[in-house]
C-alpha cells in the first residue's frame, strides 16, 4: 500500500481564521483582531508513594484561556461594555467563537462561553509610527464546545 503524503494545499494559515464575539445574542465578526490564541492547561499534583522512586501526576483539573490582540477600530463590542459594567461594580462575561476554514471549505468552529476578563487589559497603547493595538486575555469558565470539526477524510 503506498504511503500517503501531506498535501500542503490543504493546510490552513492565519488568514483562514476568524474570531466572533457575541453581543446581545448576535455573533459579530471581530475583524480588527490580528492574532488570537486559545490554550488549555492541565493541572495536576505530584504524589510519590513511600518506597517508590517514581513520582506520579494526579490530574486535578483543566483551565482554558483565550487571548487576542485587536487593532483599535471600535470600542462598542467589548471594551465599552466592560468599562460600563465596572462602573456598576460588575464584571461581564463574554461568549466567543473561533473559526478556522480549510482550503476545501471545511470549517472548524469552537464556542468559548462564560469568558471572564483575566490579567492585564490594554486600553490605550500607543507607539509613534505603529498601529494602535490592545491585548486582552479571558479565562474560559466552561469547557469549549465544538460546533464543527475538521475531519479525516477516512472517517467521512
């Protein structure tokens, strides 16, 4: 049986991705986002039984983070909502959708719910001669949900 080779025409790049934010129940394409990442971190504690040279990892949980950098175009879909809520003593949560489209039109879409602001947020970061950008990080307080996946053709 001949060995299959990677078809590089089927690879996706950053231009094939999009990030959406939900505002008042409506998905809005966050076109000004030039980078975004979502990561999951597995937590564990180490245990080492008496008389055993090996220490073992015991899983205790998992955490998800979504970080993006946006070029400053508008404030109304997230930053103004956040700052207005802070004036009332509340911190809002957000829902995002990350999308990657393959060259053949197949799509991976993942929903990130109950996203809470986490860490440092850029408000006004200016450098002469550069595009104004701000970075934001959210803790995703729900396990991400696959809406659609990029599947192996052998399973289709």
